[in-house]
C-alpha cells in the first residue's frame, strides 16, 4: 500500500503492516501488508496521522499499435539541413512539424534536460551517449538505468538523437540533454511508486521537461502529488494518451492535473486509429513510423515491435508522439527561457495546427504541434 502521513507524523507499529520505504518530499511511504488489503486500508485510514491510503498500482506501457494502423512507407530522400543518412525516413512526419525551419532557429540547448521516465536508455548508443546526464534505476535501486526493453531508448532518440554526425537520424531537439529514469522493468511494467519516486528525483536533479509514455487505469493521489511537486519545480510534464483506439479510456498520468496529454496522428495529419480519445487530450503529434534509436545490444521482443531490431527501427504509438512533444517543449524553453511550465504548455496548444475535427476534438485536442510556429508565433 501507499500511505500519506500528516507532516511530522510517523506510522505507529501495527500488526501485519510493515513500513518499507519513503517517496521523498511528497509525504508518501510504501508499506507491506501481511494478509488481506481491505482491513489494512480501513485500519490505516482510521488513524489521525494518516491523510490518504491507496493500493500500489502497476504502471505499464500502452497496447501495441498493430501494423495495419501504422500508415505509409517513408518517402525518397530530399535535401536536409543535417547529414544524418536516415533523416529522410522521418520526412513525412517532420515536415508536418516544419522541423527544418525550426532547426534554423534553434536545435535546443544543453540547459534543457528532458527526463525520459521509461525502461531506461542504452548508455553507449552512438546517437545518444553524448547527450546523457546521470540517471537512476528505480526498479533495481541502482544508479545504472540501462535499458533492458528498448522502449526508453526509442523515446530518447525521438527527443534528442544527435544531428549531423553521419549516423542514424536526428531528434526533434538534438541540442538538449537526456536524463534516463528507469521506472519500468524488462516487461514494460512497474509499481506506481517507481514512477512517483522517479519524477520527484528527476525534478530534484535538474530536469526541465519530463516525458512519460506509460499509464495506469486508476487515478492516484501519490502520482498526482509527484506531478505537483515537479510542476512546482517548473518541470513541464508530458504524458502519452494511450493506444486504445477511439475508445474513451482514461489513463493516468495523462489525465492528471497540469499534465500535457498527447495523442497521435498519421503523417497526413489524420488521427491515428490507435490513439485513445478523451477531452483531457491537450495536443497531438506524429506517432507512426518514426525512425529512432534502439539498443545496440539484444533485448527480448517487446511492445515496440514484434521482432527486435538493434541500433535503429521504426517506432509507433502515442508512446512515440509524447517524446515528439517533449522535444518541441525543449525547443520552446531554449528560445523562451523565461516561460514557466504552464506557459510552455499554453504555447504548445495555441501554436498547434488545427487538424482532425474543426476546433478542439477528443483525438487531437488543440491540434497537431508545429515546432516552427511554437518558436515564432506571437501570443
């Protein structure tokens, strides 16, 4: 269970209930329970020192986007600003964002640190290794957040794969840095506490943006408190909507207060068939067939694709769309460092291109993000 105590209070000794560890700064602690949960929850809630109790839930990656939902093959090469040989594979998606024009303004600055709360990151990938800042593994409680699943490495490459280095493609904001925060295990799952602890840790260690491509089906005050803590430290918090199709299925943290929830579009700006619908969606972003980094070592087949491919591969889902938006947020914070986290979210929404149904809609929100407009439009 997760238990929130009043400030300064301690948990008394209770039969069958054992304190295990704290979630720093936000007043929650994890306790082990011997026996049924319901009586323990009732016993804890009856204590004057206890503000809230909730079950430890499981965070997980979204459903896989099936191949029929992924869209067309990439176009033939065309001239680019950078020499990355695979950049053309992202042309149709990046053209929608007007990335070439945006990169003429900024590619991001090292002062912007995007925390990838996920399955970890390959620390030796040639397109990522020069961008990494120290991270942490909250699954194993070690300082080694090495990816054992591939999903986190894919997200990192979408944000900040190195530009102009003669290999692979490049990220949305190739001038920024990446913080690997491993909160999900080798199966893409993790207890809620790892997400809460990871977000608090990232905020305390210099993250300016947090990208979360996972979710759970029940609200959590503990996770909401971690999000509020990060936002109070001026972190822009971004989360994927999920891959449930047009069903209105709520996932948290996408539906948490102050989080920018991201849906996915095809490279022709139509909403992706897999993107979850809901009036809590903020914006959409390209989320199909994005060429990005994969671990340089073998990991088991995963939700990213049916057959694992080393080094690089296509990545689809709202899991891919969320780091696209995180990258654009990093460009905004580079160009407009005076903006707070709420103002960055506001700029992303107000400069988005209206796609899908006219006006706000439950699949694309305020529209599909546009990196160039985000850097140039007067608000």
